[in-house]
């Protein structure tokens, strides 16, 4: 079943329960943090941007998990391959960062000793501005990237949890945003041109259960001169009303059913840098995936922990639009990840 939400209304009722679950093509439901009835320490809000081209990329996160907050800058070079991530943390932010209730208005800022990350809005652009004095080996990083706004469809999903009616995840993914700007690090400039560089936004608001695992994949680029991308994923919550699997072609969304990540296993463990495959129950998303870089992080504070593998690589295969048009891609750069959290 794939239930599409078509009418605007509040996300939560007076009891803090989701009014409607399913997917939408825009951020149609109204999120208000004040309407949440769950323990305030369980509320999680974040904005994550990834901007990349065929050679390099940068990932930026600002979040507020109530009992802690994470600000993160990652620089990625797919040619070497190489990556470095620096993620300062803060304790007991408790919503004081005042995240906006929409992805289209309001600004987000994360800052601390020696660093600043800002996500700003202008009329036709999103501005990502950041700097960190000691990003790596006492060397600073700084950059400004602009993403062009448009009226494209996006992937929006409202996911409940069977464990509790006051737990939920409200999520938007915006793919294929043309990007331009520059990042400077270690005497090098990484220049993004809007002809071949694209950004994706992962906008999340919700109340999560303590222990969960998610799978997420995304890619943005062009196919025969048309912008093309996809969002795939699963692994947490009750997705009986809808999956988050969606294709984007020339600004319009095409809904998929279920997609499975087939991660190879070696000696009883996930072998993230060996070739993967992706299969779908409706035959509309069939891909091979050749990894080139694993942005891995494993933190364990006994009661809190996160084991993350964001694997960048190249997709080759087919995707089928709603009207039956087959889009074939070869060596199409994107990522797929598996993240297990205790949070």
C-alpha cells in the first residue's frame, strides 16, 4: 500500500498523535515542536546537506537531539579516495537551537569554539556557509555553497512507530538541487559548478525509539540532459502506509514500492566495500553498486552509540518511471548507508 497525503493539515492532533501517515510530494503537513506530547528528551531535529560532483563533495549537519547536539563537516574526495569528518558535540540543547518548522523558511545555525555552520534562505537560493579553525591536523576549512530553489517534487514521509503513538518521524528529502560555490582546505579549492554539482537535503523532525537501524540511499545527477535522482530506504518504524522510495526525473516524483539493499557479507559481517546489489518488489529499481569510499564512524558510550557506514559509489542499472519509461544509468555517483543507533 502507498497512501499519498494530499491535503494540508497539522501533523499532530491534540494528543500528540499523527493525524495521517503516508507519503507526500511536498512538506504539506504542519510540524510544531510544541505539539509533541512525548518526553522532551526524545525529540530529534536535524538538517543534513550533501553537495557533490563526480570528483568531490562536502556534507554538513546541524542537529538538536535534545539531550545532545551534533554539528558536522565532512570533506570527501572520490578520486583518491579520501574523507575526513569533524563533529563537535554539545550537551543538553533541549530545543534551544530553535529549528524552523519548515524546510523552506527559517535559518539554522550550529556554532561552538572555533567553528560555525549556517543554513540560510534567500529568495531563490539556500546558502550553506561554514568554517572550522581546526578541521584536521590544525588546518582550517571554510566554504560557501549555494543551492538553487525550484518547484521540484520531493520525498516526504510520515512514519509512525508501533511502540508508541507519540513517537513519529517526519522527513523530507530534496534531491537534484543545482549547487555552486567553493570549499577551501589545506591550500586547495574545491569548486562546485551548478552544471555538474548537486545537493540533497535530509530534513528530519520527530520522536524516535531508543534502538533502531536504518538503510538510506540517494543519488543526484543528469541523464541525457535531464536532472535525475532517487531516494531509497527502510528499516525503522511502521512503513505499512508508504515507503520512502522515490525517483526524481526533470523535477517530478515517481513513487516506488519496496527496495532491498543487498549488502555482501564476509566472515559473518557486512562487507561494505565489496559490490552491492539493489532489488525491488515491483521490478522498477534494479541496480549494481560499486563502492569507492566508506565514511564510517563507530561511537559507543554504553547506553548511547552509533555505528555508521555511509558508502559512496557508482550505481549501474535501470529505474522505471510511473509511465513505464526506463531510465538506464551507468557509473552514476551516489551513496548507500546502514546506520545502527542507540539514542
